[in-house]
C-alpha cells in the first residue's frame, strides 16, 4: 500500500512541477499608458446582496477610467429585499433575471446580454472590490493583443482567522493551477468574478448551451468552449493591477457547500486535462487520508506517516508560494495547519459532490 501511495505522490510531484513551470511562462503584464478606448459592460448577477453591492459600486466609482466608456448592469435574481441605486456618475441599471434553465447565474448573464450596449462584457460578483486600474489594464491589453476572452485573478480579503486563511490557501492553489495551465496552453479554469469576453464570441459559442442544466460553471464551461473553438483568442491576464478582491465565506458549512458546488461540475468538463488534473489532485489528497488511517490502525509507523506528510507539504509549497507572491505578497498564515487539514476537507468535498445536493443563495440544488 505504501508503494502505491508513494507512486501517486510522485505523479503529483511531476504535475505540480509542470504547473509551476507553466505559471512562470505567463509573464506579468504592465500597462503602457496608451489612451483608453474600449467600451465595457460590467455585469453583476446578485441575490440578496444588499450589504455588499454598495461596497462594490463604491470601488467601481473609483475606477481610473472614463465613465463614458463603461456601464454597469445589475441582474437581480429574485432577491428578497429590493436594492435601490443611489446616484452614480457612471451609467447603471438594475434588471430582473429571466430564468430559463437550472442555472440562475448563467440565466442572469444571458439576460444582461440583451441589455448590454458594448462589445466587451465583464462579469464580477456582488461581494467583490475592483482595483482602480482594473478597466485601464484590460483596455490596454485588448488594444495590444488579438483577443476575445480574458481570464483574470481573484483573491480573498482576509481577517486573522484560520477559516479565512484556509480559504485563501485553497483559492491560491486554484489560482496557481489556473495560471499554470494557461502557461502550458491547457487552460481549463477561470473565475467568473474577473472574466471578460466579447459579445460576438458569446454568440458564436451559443452562450451556455450544452451545460445550462448544471447550476454553476458560468465561467469554466464558457472558457472551455472558447478554448476548444478559438484557442488563440483566449488569454490569461497576469497583472497585479487586475486582481479582484472578494470575501471568504463566513463559516465552515458555507465553505463546504461552496466547494461542493465548484467540484460538482468537474465531471462535465470538456477539458481532458482538467479532468485528469482533478483526479490526480484528489488521489494525492486521498493518499494522505489513507496514510493517516493506516497509521492509526498500526499498519505503518510514524516515520512513514511523517515522510509522506513532509513530501506533500513540500510539493504544495512549490506552487502556493509562487502564486501567493503574485496575489498578495503577504506571508501565508496557518500554512502547516491548513496543509494537515486540507486533505480531509478536499476529499470530503470531492466525495460528497458525487452523491449529494447543496444549497446556494438560499436554494437547494442536486447533482
């Protein structure tokens, strides 16, 4: 058994090293200061976000970008309490979501497309804060590259709790895998809180047709469709001025079901690389769980346990430190404790996503 576990971790080693190489291949982008000209529509689907929306809109009001070159469309997905827009200098409107599928967020984006007056669409979430040079950096990149879809980075705004920093490390690992896969020309994942594409590309891909029975995945499924059809038109923008801040979940239950929702769509990936990577990561974490079980059952000694834990710890450090430096430049807190807890959390999420249902925005969804 220990030989099998060791083989899985060796495969995991090569995968992490490969992703780390891909991460380094994507060079950081710095704006050149050319005059802005791209017009954007910022689409924000929301449900019961009355506390978060003013914070997002305040950050949008501080954008270093001409207000005549962007508009904001808020898509209300049956919120229990109405949100009222205070006076804003930029163009903004609230529209009602038109539900036609099992995915509220995909329906919201599709609904917004009918109201958007610009070619470029950017999606973000209601609980986000956008950096002041967000649109400026995107515009600069668009003007200098032949591109129709751009994925960007997202990180958490954390307090001092273990829960928050555990989520930060988890998201950092996902962001590292995202950037690394793009560097290997095998992009398969992105985050809808920082995702831009043209309306014409959306129409060429027939929007979310083919995966709108799955509640989540407005970002990754559209990305994978775009890469399959127009690979050279899809880019990752690795720019510090383009990193979106979002909120961690407030408790462990919310975090668990959020990750279940994210994991549930993996089996429907169009990307074979994405599926394979998901299996390898799952097996690596499962190996650690099995090692603990064998140790407690007195089937292996503490040296075997310690060896595997240290090996996995070193492997995870490679990509995490690289990605964390790009995202936050802050020291990773609770790293050892998170590394010990993560295999159990990740394995539970993966297994539950195969069997269970989950709650999202006050609604119940099943696989």
